[in-house]
């Protein structure tokens, strides 16, 4: 019994370092060496951040969709430039990662450079990352974070249609295959809770590309 309790406590400690619970909202938007978040100085001037590779989520057509694309869920939202995105926007991808993050979450912000590198290295193989955030009251913080990390993958606004993927922690990440179905992880769940390194993400996605 003592051994089982020790395993559970260790797992909880790892998760607390790699993710933020919803109760941490507003406490951090950076990350120091200990994994705890510290809010950095933020320029109050809005920084324009655009995604060069995607001008609109509705550019995809049925003819460009993967054969057998039958989405497990539907959604409709906009990116930070006001372009509309829905499930058809990802129909031609081999693999789509949806990363739910918030600007006040240190681990979320801390893994963004690795996600950007991952996207740059695998986008030509049919891999796309969609960053999704809900905290619209922190747009200056979001713009600063994206600008500082030279983010080029699409950043979308949260919509209630994503509620089914909420775990109470961010970052939470799901992977969607070429048929539009959420991939089940090795632990039997459909999501990854907490941040991961570039090597860890690369090892996970490479098997689907």
C-alpha cells in the first residue's frame, strides 16, 4: 500500500510541474528553471502576429481531403486574424495536433519553442499544429509570447465545441489522424496532459507520418 501511494504521489508531482490546473489561472505566463511560472513584463502595445502558411481555414475543399476523412467531431472558430476554421480545414492533413494552452501557464509557454521547431520540421510531411487558447482578456500577453517565439503555426480561439477535450489542466494536447479521429494514447486516453520536450513529441508523432 505504501509503495502504491508513493507512485501516485510521484505521478502527481510530475504532472504539477509539467502542467497548470485551471485554478492557476492568471498566475503565470513564463517559466523559470524550477518549472514554476513567473509573469514577464509585457508590452502593452498589441503585436500583430500572422501565420504565413494558412491564410484561412476554409481554403480546404472536399477534393483535397484525405480519402476516408470522416471527422469524429466538428467545430468552427477563428484564428487571431479573423479567418474561419472548422473540421474541413484539417481534412488534408496526415496528422493534426491540437494544443490547448493559456498565456498564464508557464509550462504551456515553455514548450512553444519546441512545438514551433516540431511544426517547421514536419509540416512538409502533412503535420500541422493548431494552438488553441481561451483567455481573450490577455491578448497583449498572447501577442508578446507568439512574437517572441516566432510562432508560425496557426493559433485559434477556443470554442465550446472543444469542451469534450478538457482535462482541468493545460497544456492538454490531442492528435487527430488522417480520417479525422482522435488518436488513443498508450494510457488509453485520447489526450496528453502536460508539456513535453521536442524529442518526446517527435517520438510520438513520427509513427503517424
